[in-house]
C-alpha cells in the first residue's frame, strides 16, 4: 500500500507541472493580444464625414481642424493600447465637432444679417431718391400751378352790362378784396428783397384804394385783378431766384452716400413751406397756406386792458421758437377788423405785437392793417364780428 501511494504521488507531479505551464502559456497569449478598439472612434469617424462636418470645414475651419486633431490623437492612443486615453480624446473630438457646428450656424446667421442690412441700405437709398424726386416734382407742380394762376388772373374780364346798385356794390367789395390781396403780396415780396419791383404796383394800389373809398373807381375790378396778378408775378419771380440760389451745385464723380445720409438729404430738400406747415400743425397752431406763405390766426392775444394776455404771450413764444428755426421766412402781421372804426385799436395791437416779436428775437417783422376788406363771414351772420376780427401771423415763404 505504501508503495502504491508513492507511485501515485510520483505520477501526479508531472501532471501538475504540465497544467501550470498551459495556464502560463494562455496568459501569455492574452497579454500579447491587441486591446479592443473603442466604439467612440467609429462614431467620431461617422461624424467627420457627415454634411454638417463638411460645412464646418468651410464656415469654421479652425474649430473643424481642432476636432480632426483630437480624432487623430485618439487613433494614436488606441493604436498604442491606451484605451482610456483614446476614449477621452474621442469624446473631446465629438465635442469639438459640435462646437464647430455651432460656429457654422453663427457664421451663416451673421452672413444673412449682413446681407439683410445691405438690402435694407439699398432700399433706404432708393427710398431717399424717390423722396427727393417727389419733392422736386411737387415743387415743379406748385410752380406751374402758380404760373397758371398768374396767367389766369391776368386775363381781362368779360365785358359787363349796366348793373343794379347792389351788383355795383358787390363788384366794389370784390375789387377791394382783390386790391388788399395784391397789396399783401407786394408787401410780402418787399420783405423778400423786391422793394424796387413793388414800388409801381403799390403806388397804383394806393390810387385804386383812394378811388374805391371815394366811390369813383372806373373798372375797379379789372384794375384790381391786374395789380394782384402783377404782385403775384413779382413774388413768384423772387421765390424762383431764391430757390435757384439755394440749390446745391452738383459735384462730378461724388462718392455714393450711405442710405442714412441720402434720407437726410432728401428731408433737407423738402419744400420749406411744407416743413414749416408740418411743424406748426404739430405744435397745435392750425396753420393754413396761401400765396403769401404759411399763416396762423391769432385770437385772444390781448386782454381787456389792451395788453398781451398770458395765453397770447405763450402762443407768441411758441411761434417765435419756430420762426427762429426758419430765419429765411420773414414774419408779416396782418390785422383784420370787423368794422371800420376799429382800425385805430387794430393799429395799436399790431404795433405791440411787432415790438414783442422783435424783443423775442425775430429780426424781420412787418405789419399791415387790411381793415374790413377780407371778412371770413358776412356781417349779418351770427358771430360774424368775432370771426372777422382777427390778426394773422404770416411766415412769408421765400421759395415755391
């Protein structure tokens, strides 16, 4: 029995040594086998060839190149067997690709913004040109209309038969109104520098007014129409000359101005009387425009004691502020009375207003008492006296 056990132990020893050798061989083979390739590297390769990555190569080349560099480093780490480093670098490469995509979207958005701004600038430039053209056409149309009125008013009136006393009185009133209109136009032209040109028509108007007051005027309506047309012709000529002098001289090969500058130039080229009319309307002054310029009716500017009232002084201060922004517009004060015996009081009020305007800084001021020749309402209507008694502040337009 003892011999058998000794034999068994002797036989088992070689077997144990053989099993240990096999195990060591297998472990050696495992150590020599290459490490498995990280799955993230395949995902990075897919991302690299995607359309988004190709756009990023164009729109964000630096960020795209950084992502490619990280992918290459991950490949080298995987080849070296450093799986952990390869996975970290692969994740960083994916994040770099996403960053490149974000930069691509930002770059494309910025390009669209610049294109939209360029389009807006072009549209603003075109709008400025259209506005300037519209202003020129408006000025030309206004000038043609004014010339047509001058020609029409210069045409002789049709011959008339003997009329009743009522008709003769109506013609006398119409002649007086036309005479006053002509005188105001000549006074306005004189304020624009046409003192010599209006001397003759003003002298003829003085003579006509004396004849009208005496009731001896022959063909008064025809003469008044002719003189009004003459005064309108003088002031229209003065305005055309002023507009020609104020137009900027064209420059050859001038650089194209930006859209904002073009719009500003178009606004500056607008008809000055229209700009003034807009400013007065914005200030709540209810202005109107006629052949003299832009006018505002002053009511209640004097208190019962004959002095300027507080509301009247406040209205004058607003008008003076606007007048100072348009120094080319002389200011003409025109008094209208409801009855003939109110002219003395009207003259005092006109003198007080003229002095007040000069004190407030308006340099060119004149006044004229038109009497009761231009009523707004017939005398027999209710509140006619209140409506007809008024003072006009006229901004004499220097241009058409």
